[in-house]
């Protein structure tokens, strides 16, 4: 009797090595964003993008235009909404 074990995600689809690498790189990117934010005086577990959107809302100096240019229009807003919805870590 031969048993085959396949790696699958929660939705039942097969996870390819490429998808694993994309997920890994995405998580590394988020971790680096949080590190940069904390080192520059931001809150714990908040991304640099979310912090910049908050600064824009308060009419402070921000880099939203720069970040959104590279990561897509609305990226900072989405990060800020995610941050607010999940609850701030204080």
C-alpha cells in the first residue's frame, strides 16, 4: 500500500514552492517595514506604510506618495485600515 502525502493549504489547493517563496518574501517585507517603523519612532507592530497614512491624516510630513508609487495606489490606506481594524498594540 502506497500512501502519498501532498502539501495543501487550508482551502485544499496545492501550495507550490513558488507560492511558498512569495509568502515568505511577503512576510519578510512586512517584518522589515515594522522594523523600520519602530527604529524611526513608530508604534510596535505598525508598518511604515500605515504610519505614513496616519501622518497624512494629521497633515504632517509623510511619504505616502512615494510608497504608493512603488507598492500601488492605495497601499498605505489599506495598511492603515488593516492596522486600525485589528487593534493597536500598546
